[in-house]
C-alpha cells in the first residue's frame, strides 16, 4: 500500500461520464457501462480529501476483527470513526448487499479472457 504522502494529486478526481461530450466520443460504450454500474456514485462523487485527516485516520487506525463484520476504528480530530462494509455500501450507493455473490463463475471469467484476446492457456488457469 502506498504511503499517503506518495498519492498522486489526481487521486480523487471525479470521473466525467457525459457520453455526449466531444471529448468522450471514443469512450461512449465504456461511459454507458459505467453510468449503469453500481460504482457510478463512487467514481463521480466529488470529495475533498484533507491530507491531515487522512494522516490522522491511518496513524490511529486499528482493525477490529472481534466484530462481525470486522470494522476499522480510528480517531480524527478527537472524533471516533468506525468504518464497516455496510457503511461503504450505503455511502457509495452500491445497491447490493453483503450476501450477494462476489465470486464470478469460472466459465464467465474464462469467457471474458477469451473476449479480451488472452493468449495463454485459459483451461489451465487457476481461478480463485
């Protein structure tokens, strides 16, 4: 993981998903896909990160695996912060739940590799 000091200044630039812009003519299919996807809010919501808050959060962060699901606890400006999976899903409006499948079927993954013109032996791939 990169140190917060090494982050690219463009790290939190929002995605521009206007498919009618003259700048996006070559990317219309991708933009349409992203506009329909669950991650749209996560990549388009403008946020202003403060380096001091990020540093404070990670300097004090602890993973609490005694809770189910596990949480990250920290303190920023003397305020306790608790981050958990459901909060991330709610904040970014993913529109799914923790019990929905997140592991893709081997057949679908291999098919995707074929469509991307993968040149290795797809049948011998060890998929997780």
